[in-house]
C-alpha cells in the first residue's frame, strides 16, 4: 500500500510540472503575438516616404595598449649662458706670489702678450713684477698699444708683424670702417701682434775672462780670470724640492722658477768655479753664477744669502747660497738658468726627471 501511495504522489508531481510548463509557454506565445500585431504598419492615406535602413553604431571597446618606448627630456634648472669674447683691456693689481707665467694661465693668455702690453712698466723683464703694481691685461693675445703721432694702420701692422685687417676689424677697437684712423694717445689692440723681447741679462762670464763691471751689473761682479774645478757634464736639481713656483721656461723667461722657502739651501747643479757672487742689478737680487768649464754655466738668483765667493771652486751638491725673495720677486723661489756657450738652454733638457 505504501508503495502505491508513493507512486501516486510522484505521478501528481509530474503532472503539475507538465501543466506549469504548458502554461508558461502559452503565456510567452500570447505576448509575442501582441508585439507582432502592434509592429505591423497601419493603413494611412498619406504618402509614405521610403525609410532608410537603420544603421547601428557601436562604440569600440577601450583597450589599453602597451605604451611605446620614447626618449624623454628632463627639465633643466640651470641655464648656461655662453661666454662672450672679451673686448676690453683691464688692470690687474699685482699680488704676492704673482708671476708672469701664472698670470698668463689665469687670464688664458700667452705670457708674452702681458709682457709686451706693459713695456713701460716692466721693460720686458718678467722679474720686474712687484706687489701693488698695476698691469694692463689685454683682452686677447697680441699687444695693447698706445697709438703714436705718425702711426697708421699699415705701419703699425708691419711693426708688430700682423695683418692690417686684424686691427681694423677687431670689434674692441671700435673703428669707423669708412675712415679707419686712430688718434695719437689712443689705446689700440693689435691682435696677434708680436715683437722681439728686449731682455736684461747678466752676461755669460767665462773662467778665462777678466770679469764684468760691478758698476753695470752689481756688487756681486767678480774680477777674473778664474781657474778651478770642472764639471762632469751631468746636472742635479739645485734644490730639495722639484716643483715650479711661478714662471716656467718660455721666450720671455729663459729660466725656471723652483719653489722653496726662505733660507733653504741652494746647491751647485754641477762642479765648477764661482764667477759671480752677490747683488745683481736688473731685478735678480742676490746671485751666484758657476762656470763649469765645459761650455755650461748655471745661474741662481733671488737668494737671501750667498755662501760662496768669487773664484771659489765648488763641487756638485755643495751649498752655494740660501733661497730667498730678493730683487724683483713676488714670492720666495729660485730663478735657475742654464747656459751653453753663451746661449740659453731649457733647464728641463739637462735636469733629471723630478
């Protein structure tokens, strides 16, 4: 009995499900028929215009594509203003430890340009520099020249070995190109101008000579002839230190300036005989000159003291003086010259590497 009862309930459930499904389908069909009826065209006496086919517009989907690599430019906070060419000369007050070579490096000029532009003050002697002196610093390499009566562009250009057009066209000269004339006394820049240097030097004093005049060259001049030791032909540094302090070797300074302190010993670079010992005119201060008997001579200037005398034989490495700052010098150093048969030799050519 129980089994028959369960079967009866199951059949009733299936029947109810079937009836529910049939009712749902009838309901859907009814509303579908109503939409079709309403959408059919109604009779109209007016002329119907042809309808255009409907166009469906679709907004494309947004797709984030991978960004292409690109060069970016970062913001630059500092602006570099290009340097303009200097067109005007200016004055420089010489300070302690200034040198012609150092000033040339400081102002990006050749040392000759400063020396030539200050002939009235320096007389072509770089050792004439003294603290407090005013120097003219030209704007470019050449000669800053005071125009004289009777000068013209062609004659001045020939005198200083440059092109007349360089003088006329130099913007700092501010010349009227239709009437290229300068007035006497006017300061004019001679671009790339040059001339021979007029150097004051102690003459070469050979051991066989009778010496030089103390009235002309200073109290350190010695009377000859001189005899004594000969050098071996090799040279050593005349100081403990081997650094340049001031002027190196160049056409206006036929020596090297070696750094030292006042009172430091100065050595004979090679053996020989002392042919000058004491004060020298011309800005050298206290000087010792040694003749080596091989055609070579060496000169040691700006000494604070001289520890050797005229005619004395000295051996290589012997102390002949003390470092100083005498004569025309803006700081303690040794002015060291090497000469061969009367001509000047760059000391770097004979000294061992520092």
